[in-house]
């Protein structure tokens, strides 16, 4: 299948004032217009979705930290979707003209293979979650919290050393005793690179702590 890929640019944290601005650019697939070689629209199966942890789950994890005298630390998964291989049919990107390499001009209709879960593709969120879940559960021995909303996990180092992990796409909160939290984030960083792991929580989901 083939999809148009566009470059989007913007300012992160714009509402917080110029001192907090981060200029970002990202290649994004126009996932609503994926076409097969026959020119017809291609749709992924309907069951490719993941419900991430919500506000109640995040609050639960944060409360666990403060109730046990521990900390709640935050981190961002660097690259997130792009850490996961793109599954499904072979998918090719048709880059918009303004971001094509100059030497592509000799081709009539150039495309390139998409190997990773590019933002904008219908199944990318599912493929990324499957990758992150495998890292946490299989490689790092976390346990899914099955009777809670979304993507929440726990890990028990000992009776008094338990951490709770809330994962909202690429944002995570790790709650528990300080020593266990920092060790957990270090372990995760060894499998999925994290931005500034170990920062204590100050703002999340619009809430300030």
C-alpha cells in the first residue's frame, strides 16, 4: 500500500510562554488516504486499537507514591512509535514534493518503504503498544494490572519495594520507593530510550503537583 507523507512543524508548550517553547518537526503519514496498488482505499482491521491509561489510572499511580512515602517520576519515551516495526502489508511513502531529496527529481513517482510505525498510520499506535508491552512484560517482568483501565503495570522487587507504572502512549509515570523507581527507569531506558528519566512529577494531564 502507498500513503502520502507530509512534514508538520510546530511549537510545543506554546501556551506556557516563549521561555518554554520547543520547535518540533515531524514526518506524518496521511493515514486516512492509504491506497493499494489498485488505487482503492485500504483500511486496517477494526480491532487494531489500544485504550491507554486514563485520568483515574494516572491518579491511582500518583496516589500510591504519596501514600507510601515514595516519589512519582516522569519520563518520555524518545521516538516512541518509531521504536516499533510496522506490521501489516508492505507500506510505501510518497513524500510531498517540498521534502523530497533533490536527486529524486529524476523519478516519475518515487516512493520509499516505511519500516517503522510512522505517526499517522492507522496501525502505528497498536504496533507501538505491542512493542512497549512486550518490553515491559517479557523483558522487564512487569505485570499488567488487568482489572484497571488502560496501560498500567506493576513490578515487585520485594514486599516493601513495589512500583506502579502508568503508560500513556510515550508519557510514563513510575511511582513507588525512590530507589525502586530510579532503578526501574534505568532498566526501561536500556530497552526504550527515555528523555530525562527520573524527573519528579510536576505536571501531568493538565494537573500541577
